[in-house]
């Protein structure tokens, strides 16, 4: 019996070590470079992208809305619809960085802790199901996967924040410490 417990303990340690050995980014076997095509990206029908402190700014392409975190005041939601070209460019950028290969809860290693920090949440509607990715960007991580996600966030925000519907919103009241 004690040998059996010892074997299970060793196996548990091996599995834990294998799980901790990854770099926190997409695995080589699931990266877009290894898939040979647009696997899954053509099937994205809509998405929700939330970002900011506590991910309170929300672009919802299903509802055609954008919710802006007003910090000290209640959030403001406006109608905001992407053009088919804007939507396609965002999906192409998701594919470029290999977003579907990221784990559901992305946590890069290294760097100093930042506070307040940005949180990002992607909910991708793919062929009738939802694929979610959450990242608390609380580390000054400079690994390539973190950098690519930040590029995607910047890309989406630039498109959203250039739209007249976004520009007509009032300025948030206050700030985060």
C-alpha cells in the first residue's frame, strides 16, 4: 500500500512539474503556424472584448454596443457597430497573434507587479460555442506572447476609439489608484 501511495505521489509531482514547465503562452502544437491554416478564425461570428481596470470597458459585437467605464459614475453604454471590414481586420489580427492558441486563463511569468492593472477578456463566439480568454495584465511581462496580446488590444482600441459613437461619450469622472 505504501508503494502505491509513493507511485501516485511521484506521478502527481511529474504532472505538476510538466504543467509548470510551460512558458504561459500558446503551445507549439496549437500555434497557428503549426495548424496549417485559419483553423477556427473563419468561424468567429461575433465577440465580446472587455478591457481596462477590472475589464469594465466592453465592446460587444453581438449586441452592437460599447460600454464605457466612467470610474466614479455609472457606466455609459452606446450603440457601436463595427463595419464588416473592421470586424474582419480584428479577426485577422487575432489570427496573426494566434489568439485561439492561448490558454483560457493566460498568466505570463516574470516582471514586477503593477497596480492598478489592466484586465482583458475575450469571449469569441465560434460556430455556436464560446471560447473565453482572460488575462490580468498585472506583471510587467515582456515575453512575446504578452507583447502580442497587448498589440491586439491596442489595435482593437484604436478602431473603437476612432468611431464617432465612442467620441461622443462623456469623459470618465475620476481615476484608479
